[in-house]
């Protein structure tokens, strides 16, 4: 179900019908194990808001809180098990991106392409933060314009929130691929950059607390190599797409922290850039210090 307005939602809209359709497409066309969507109810009368129903699945999900890099079954896995999970998760991206879907079938996702995607993020930033400017995020938008890819390539169906924390596993194999609310039609690297950066986000938090984490997991070179072997597509402009992922995640995290301020769970920071939890990482990226791994 979509969140109620009084919950101060993270996103301006939750198109459950679109999520339902994306799950159907990737399951039927790409063989991706998204839970089987059963029905979508747009009428809010039964439960107070629109909802959809999907089949239940059982398995393990790498947690966000506390992050899987801190403790748990994935951190405790043998190196070959973690690598198996990583490679199979990249395989999901390959299958989604190579799904035989006509552009017209994705029109319900809105305008396609990298430019449309970035402009949607600009609009999201304006909605999420209103008159409270966050200079770091605005500098990141400027950085994107200065480093725009010469050729973003053809548009494909992208997952949007591509990461292990949105997958259910059994024996380190995916059995349910979840959370399709950020799906879009755009370059393949949108998903690759997001998946690589989101692990870096958790790994940076872990290392800041002087814990080892998983430094050999979801490294750029390994993810891109596996993807290249599966698809024949050589990922490009990855500095751009990882920085864009950090910007996108920064908008989301700043919105999450503003929700906490709204509900009295933390005070307003003196510096609005501190609303970006991964401020140091994004600042280093804007300075050209994106790691190659």
C-alpha cells in the first residue's frame, strides 16, 4: 500500500499500478523472479488507499538496518557464497535490461532517456525540500551537466532500486526481486551505478565505525565484468552514473532526515548539507575522487 499523506512520504507519488505492471513484465518477459502479481485495486475504499496483492515468498534479505555490512548471514558467508550472490544479482540486471519489451509498452513509466530521468530528479529535489536549499545536491546537479555522457546509449527497462537489499535469497540465489517503484526507461548504467554506489554507502558507514565490512563485495570492476560477460555490453561513463546515484540517494536520505526532524526525532542541522548522510562521499566524488573499485 502507498503511505498516508500524514506520514510525510519519501516520494511525491506511489504508482502502484505501474509497479504491478513492471513486475508482470519482468516476470513474463525476462524470467526475473518478481513475486507473481495477483491483482491491483485502484479503489481506496476497501483499505483506505490503493493496493496490490502478490504471491508470498520465503527467504533471506540482506538488511538495511543495521546494514548487512555490520553483521548477519551475508557478512558471515564464505567468499564464494558472497560472490555467488553478487553475480546472480548482476544477472537480474542483465535479464531486466535485455527483456524483449517494446518502447511503447513502457510509456506508462513516463518519458524515457537520461535527460528525462535527471529532470525528474530535479523535480523530485524541488518537491522533497521546497525552500530549504541543499547546496551540495545543487552542486551535484551542476557536476552532472559538466560531465554529461557523450552517448548515453539506447534506453532499456531499468529496475530503479537495484540492490541486494531488495532481493530475497535462498542458498544465495534470488527467489524474489522486490521494490519496483523507481523503475524507468533509461540507460543500463543507471542500475549498475546505483547498485555499486549503494554498497559503497553501507561500506563507508561500516568503515567509519572501524569495522571491516565487505570491501570486496560489489566492486565496480567485478560488477561491470560480470555484466559484460552476460550481456556483451561494456558499461561506460561509470564515474558519472555512480555520482548520479550518490546525488539521487542524497535527495532521498535528506528527505528521510527531514521526516525525522518533522516528527521530533532529531534537531535541524546548522548546515543543510549535513542532511546528506553520505556528504563526505559525495563531496569526494564531485572533486573527482570516485574510486575505480
